[in-house]
């Protein structure tokens, strides 16, 4: 008998509240393993809240929510070590070096020295830059460091909020290649972005988030630069 394969994300009529504001108002979304999904929508629509909920950081008030087979309504913490979230904040320690930051986050999942070195190399941080304190880096170099931490953590689900922000052209290309490689290896990627042309070229699906609700927009039927009626 073959094992049951669950979707990576399965949300049904999810309501989540920030203060007294419904950040998600009956959102439903299913994402399968290996997909790269683009979340699009105006500021304040609920994209960041959706990412944080999938990372186990935002409680579910009502509805059903499973991530990587874990019921995050009952136990949000159960999924956190298996998910990598990169938000607007890079989540780095400014007084530690690039290498120290990547080792610290890699250690949370038992990453080896070789995996840490590979993550640094992947994001163009090997060599001299690895020994530089994060507080002395440019904005783009800090973003690269945050992405290297995500690579080292071997996340099964990548949750990225405007990941191209602050990166130069080479960094953006490297990020795109990294995301494609992660998906090809079996990880799942959800990207919230206003850079629709670049992020849309990566995505297998486009999901519209408006007013805390979710609408699937099949990529084959929609130019990502258009605003749907």
C-alpha cells in the first residue's frame, strides 16, 4: 500500500487576525510539493500574513490549516524547523560574521560544514566576505547572507517576501537559480512580490491575494503583469 501524499500547504477557509483586523478572511489555498507559487496583490492585501501563517508564526482563528502534514491550528511550532521564512527583515546578527550567521542558522537543522560552505559559495559569499561582520555589509550583501542561511537550513518550504529587494543583477540571477534548484530537488517555494515580471518567470502558478482572500490565477491564462478584472 503506497503512503498517502499530502499537499505541502492545505488551507481551507482560514481566518487570521492581527489585533482586531482580519489579515486573512476565509483564505483557501493548496500547494503541492515542488511548486513555485507567486503571491501577487496590493500592499495590505494579506500576502505577508499568509506567509507568516504558513511558517507557524500567525495563529489561525478559524478554518483548517495544514503545512507539511502538520496541523498548525493545533500546534504551530511543529512546522517551524522545516520551513524557511525570509521577510523584509533579514533576521541576521549584525555583530556576527557572515560565516557565523550561516553556521548559526544551519546548526538549527544540523547542517554540516560542507553544507554551510556550499551555501556561502552559492550566494557569492565565500572567501573574504565570509569573515566580515554583517553590520559592515551593504544591503545587497546582507540579503545574500540571509538567503545563504535559508539554503543552509535545507528548508522543505521556502516562504519569501520580496526576496529580490536589495540585490544587484547578479544576485537576482543567483537567487532565481537557487529557487529553481530548490524546487527541482523537491522543495516548495512561495514568493510574495511586486516584481511580477521577474517573479512570474519563476512561478508555475500565480495566486491573487486581495482583502485577505485568495484566488488562483493559472499562469497559462494570465500575463503576470496584468491586473485581472
